[in-house]
C-alpha cells in the first residue's frame, strides 16, 4: 500500500509526463529509447540512498522493514504474504524472524 500523496504524485506523472510515451512500465530510463529501467538500476539507487542515510545498504533490508511494520501495525501473516507478493507463507516467515514475540502473537494468538 502506498500513502495517498504518493499515489497522487504517480498519477500526475502518468497523466502529465508519461502520456507522451507508449511504454506501460511505470519508470523509464532517462535516455532514448526510454525503455523500462532494469531492476538492477533500481537496486543501485536504493543502495546509494541507503548508504547516504547510513542505513544497511540492501534492498532486502527495506522488505524486512516493510514486513515488520505491517506486523506491528496489526496485519496478519496471510495479509503480509499477499502484500509482499509471496506464493508461500514460509517465504513470508523469513521476513518476520527478527521479531519473535510478534511472530508468536500472529501464529499462536499469544499476548505480548
């Protein structure tokens, strides 16, 4: 899920800037032929920004944080699985291993 202001910015970009392109990908390269950017480019820029912010420099760290925040916010492990795009619940569990107490609460409905 994205914050509403982020959705508005993306929508404005699609209407005002991207309307001139026939590409369907959200993010395009800056130089002709303006094709979709590769996942490697996205990872590179994420790592660069994270280093500048003195954060662990892996994109997966962001996924772990996202999963943890969903869990803390009350999402069930099944909801988190869907939002993370996982096929198997076991994949989701790997992202939640850091916070064992919250994991117990989700899996066994235990109090913290």
